[in-house]
C-alpha cells in the first residue's frame, strides 16, 4: 500500500509541475501575443502616414511645380501636338491634327504621344 501511495504522490507532483510549466508558457505566449498586437497597431499607423505622404507627393500641382522649377520641364505648345489613334496595319492614323502639323500617318515606331516638331 505504501508503494501505491508513493507512486500516486509522484504522479500528483509530476502533474502539478506540468501544470505550472504549462501555465508559465501560456503566460509567456500571451505576453508575446500582446507585443505583436501592439506592433501591428504601430505598423497600421505608419501605413496610414505613408499613404497620406504618398497622396501629398502625388498631387498634380506639386509634381508640375517640381518639374518646372527643378527640371525645367513645361507643357508643349498646343500648336505642336498631333493626336494619333491606332490603325490597322503598320502605321497610325492622324486624328485632329494641329493647323501647322503634317497630316501624314505616323509609323508605329514614332514613339508615344505622337508629338512632332515642325
């Protein structure tokens, strides 16, 4: 009977130690979970700030101002524009040419925008 009691006592002690270990591990994991949730909130705030910054930098007036001041870029003169539309075959068909532009078809390799210099 004494041996049975000792075996049962050992089992109870092992179960108690396992419970304490399991509880401690669960608390550590819960603390890690809270830290990760806080980090997620920080990342979401940073993401919102980055989206706001991107929308600010992408404003048309800001881009146009920087292009004009720093790069010396400007919009082309309307008289020098030729609008083209894709046509069947090799070339492109001129649509609504400017008064001083030549109305001949542009080859497909003429580049994007269809702008010709007189």
